[in-house]
């Protein structure tokens, strides 16, 4: 429901931009001798210079300004050609079109005001407890589609010095050894990821390595906490500290940002509904509208 409501606003916004921007079916009058300077024409429909105001911001260079204006003019021509082709080939109900244009215009104005209202009133602070509560209530929505791991992956050119010490450093918990491993990766590796609390997709971690071509990755993850491999040019080191298999529940850490965005979107929808209710209730109290029978 939330996603549908947001999508509705986005669709209305896009349609309003297209239809109102094109001036749709209404034709503009021929320019008078004294008045506006035309910059483009499609048959008997004109685009005037004063209609280009605001397309190029004051801060842009002259070249960028010209580029933006020309892009707008070319877009206007293409849209007018489509509109006029439609007029020649279909029977258009002008009154219905005008009603739709007004609806889209009102939706666009309302969308802009709602955005401003949300920006002023939205709290973007989401607590860890809110994230955990949402995760607990919607566990079935967070099923893994990929295998994920907490792991260290290192890819280095063959012949790199101290290769024989990599495994020792990988398994050491001493801060000094961990610093040496990081320094080694920074100095020599072509690609690396050092294990921390972050979950990553296994396929993305080992892309462009021999591990990516394994036929049964689930069995591999279950059987090999440490693995070395090589090809013509590189040596590869992989140490798996933890893993989660696809089609199981995702750990909350892996979906924390997704949950935060969901909570913020829910707040936006609630603020939008609150604004509509406030405006309507104020109008009722102040007798700002009537419905005639």
C-alpha cells in the first residue's frame, strides 16, 4: 500500500511534467508584430523566447546555458510533432484532455507542497530498536536471495613477496599482525576485502577469481573455511568466518539500511496523509468549500 501510494505520486509527477510542459493540445497564437520573439516553430505552433526563462540557472557557463536551451528546444519540437501527429490520427475530446491537464497540474503542485512539508517535518533519525522491531515483525520479508559471508578475500600477483605469511596473518588475532595484513593488501593486492562485521554477497566478493566458477558454492561454504587458489597471473586467499545460505532469513545487519529506508518512507506517507487531513479539517472549520446539490 505504501509503495503503491508513492508510485502514484511519481507517475502523476512525470505525466504532469510531460503534458503541461508540452502545452498539450492547445495551440499558441501566431506572434504579433510587436510582441514576443519566436525561437522555434512546428507548423503553426510557436515556442517563444520568454518561455525559456529559468531553463539555464544564473550560475552556469554560457556554453552550458546554450546547451541546455538547445536541448529543451529540440525536446519541445519532438513533443509537438507527436502531439500534432496524434491530432491528425485520433479523435480527441478536448474537454476531457483539459480536465486531465488540470488534474495533473493540481497533482504536481500538491506534490511539490507535500515534499516541502515532509522536508520540514520529517525526522530522519531511526533508532536501533525501531530497526529490530520492524525486522522482528516482518522476518518473512527478509529472505536471502544470495549466499552471504563474513570473510577475507585477497587477490595478489604471483611472485609477490611474503606470500607464505598470508595464511598466518589471516588467522592471527594480534593487532600487530592484523596491521601487517592490511599493509600487505594496500601495498600488493589487486583486490581485497578484510573481514569485519559487514555481510557481503559471496558472488560479488569472489568475482573474477577461481572461486566464482565453483559448481556447488553452498557445499563449498559448508566445507572450506579456508581456501587458496591460483591462475596464470594471480594467487587467491579466502577465509570464511561466517556464512548464510540463500532462502534463509537474512541477518538484521545485512538489511539494516533497507529497513531504515522502509521506516523513513512510512513516515513520509504518514506525513503526507497528516497534511491532507489538516488542510481538509481547517477548510471544514473555516467553511472554505461547499458542495451544491
